[in-house]
């Protein structure tokens, strides 16, 4: 049986009892010394987003939509050895030669040649940028995997991880080498890269942003949430942050500049400036239509904030909040002014982080309204941002 590795990405992995313990993220092979290369094992992502190694000798079956293994899985974090190569992370998108012609790798096939022994058997390649003359070549027909390439593409790797959520793709990028991480970042669309950057540790964020052309970096910052963009700019040298802000569109840079005026460990430094805001004359049906938007996170979509016009931060006079559950309990034609929760008082931008966390805990909230001295809504602090700042600085790496 022959299997193409890129198609394995995301396949569920089951233990002998039939319980799912994770998903396949890559396949580890040894390119040097043995021809054709032997498969050492698989990289499996287990909860919570920890990558571990599954030896190929433990794999008892690879079927449609499932990989089954025997024995016990060592949950120690996977560490790649010097002579090992990741098929998806490092082999896809390489330029190799087949019959003397340069071709690009878009998949690699492995097969079980003996019981519990797998080898790389074939390589799927194409010519040019539009996948012309695609073909599958035997391993012995291909040369060039042992040559260090400065500008490796990333289309194949991105395609193999296309269905991943931003947080999972960020975890995959974090595991790659710095060079490969930058190549993948350059190939991602601005909005996809923005979503991924929001999930990466600060060190990875800074490295990727610094590898982009300044104009492209500014475009990606525009696609990020203003609070996440402000956090990232806060970690950059002041000169670089100022230069990127100057390259952003004025209307996109304005909320980021406002957020940068607050200390990062206060409500003002934590808040997002894009909550769901509507006037009191809007109906419950309109509010439900707004929070139904797919791009909103659950924390942002859990409530609607009601203000006098204008209804973009900083708004007109803040009136109150209506929670998602309340909106579901009244007729759709009800005006929002009639379903305001009077028990939730807003907080000020200078409220320290511990007090913001206590406020959310006391009132069992997932978001807190933040108003200025003129009682205008300037943003909201969501529980996920509070957790992000309360956890240790390296919590993403620990996961």
C-alpha cells in the first residue's frame, strides 16, 4: 500500500482501545545514508497542541481517515534529530531535478516494504508555477533533496495545512526552522497571516514581521485586530513601530495609535476597539444578525453594546450592554433600548489587569465595556485577552 504524505496531514490517530489521541502533522524520514529513505515515524499533535513522536514500528494500520497504533505513546515533546527530515515541513516545495529538468515537489509517497518498515517510494512533482506537466516519479529518478536551497516555496506546505485553524497553523509554524517559517509567512495571504500572527509567541511575531517588506508588514498589521497589532508594535523597537504605523492606512492606524497610549497591563492596553455596537433604536433581529458574523470570536459575539451615535469607538454616550442569551429570549422586533442590562457598570481604561480579571470573575462576564471620562465606549476587554496577559509570557511555547 502506498500513501501520499500531504494527504495524511490532519488524519486522526487512534490508540488500541479505539480512542482518538491526536492528529498527524508530519512524517519523519532519514534522507541521508539509506536509499530509498526510511520512514522513522510520524509527528502527532496531541492535546493541548503538543507534538510527540510516533515510531513507524508502532503503526498497525493506515486506513481512510484513521491511523491506528499499538503499545503506548511517549508524550515527551518531539525533537527533530540532525539527520531527520520532515516531509511536509521541509521536503514539499523543494526544487529537484527529474530527467535533468527542474521540478517542484508537491507530495511524497511512502509505502510499507516489509512488516513495520516503511520507505519513501515516489515523489509527486510539477514544472513551472502553475503545476504544469505534473507527474509522479520514482525516488531513484529524483535528485536535489540534499542541496540547501535559499528560496524554497511554500505552496505545498500551505495546501497541506489549509484546513487548520489559525491557532493550529501557528503551532505548525512555530515548530519549523526560522528560514522555513519566514518562507511560509511570505506565501500566506495577508488576512491568513494576520490571524496566524495573533496566535504566535512574541519572538516568532517579531521574526516574521521583520522578514517581510515594510509595506507588506503594514498591510498585515492592518488585517490584525487593533489590540493584537498594538501588542505586537509595543514589542518592536520604537523606530520600527513608528515606521510601520506611518505606512498603515490612517483609518486603520488610528485605533492602534490610541491603544498604544495606554499601559499594556491596564484595561485600555488590553481592550479591543471593534466590539459589536448598535444604537438603542436597532432591533434584536439586527443585533442577532451582527453577532452571527463568522469572523467574530465567541467572546466578542457574546454581547452587544448599546450607545448613542456614532457607533464606532470612541462612540457617543454609552447606554449599556445586552447579552446574547437575553436577545434569544425576546421577540426579534424588540428594540435594543428595552433589553439593556442595568446591572453591569463599565470600567475605566486605567483599571489594572488584576482588577479587570476580578471584575470579569465577579460578574461572570466574557467581556467588559471600557468608557472614557466622557462616558463614551472606547473598547471592550475580553476574557481571552485577560488570560493571555495573566499567563506566563512563554505559555504558548509550553503548549
